[in-house]
């Protein structure tokens, strides 16, 4: 008695197909490219990349950025020319 091939999980197959198109790069240990994006992105682009990280940080705190007053944000403002504080 043959039951035939197992049913294909279409969601898993779709994820596998998408992963097959991911760009893969290989580097020797210590030969990885720099993480400095300033040569390949604009300041506006880097800020756009940062925003989802900021939203995630607020979510981890358990509050929304809209519900938290700016004075309570976990940041420290340093003005240009101010001596560095430890």
C-alpha cells in the first residue's frame, strides 16, 4: 500500500524559494568589509535605517514613542563643543 508523496507545505516551500535568492558573500576571517556605511549611503538614508531600530527600542521598553514624553527618552544630548562627560 503506497500513500504517495508527502504533501508539500506551500508556506515552507515559498520561504525556501525566497531564501534561495538571498545574496551570499564569503570573506576570510578578519577580511570582512567595514560596517561604515557613509561611503555608500546618504545621511538621510542612514536616519531612515535607524528609525525602525528606535521604534523597536520603545517596544522593548513596553511603551510607544507617542506615549512617552521626549524628556523621558533614554538619550543624552551632547552639543558640539561641549566637553565630554563620563
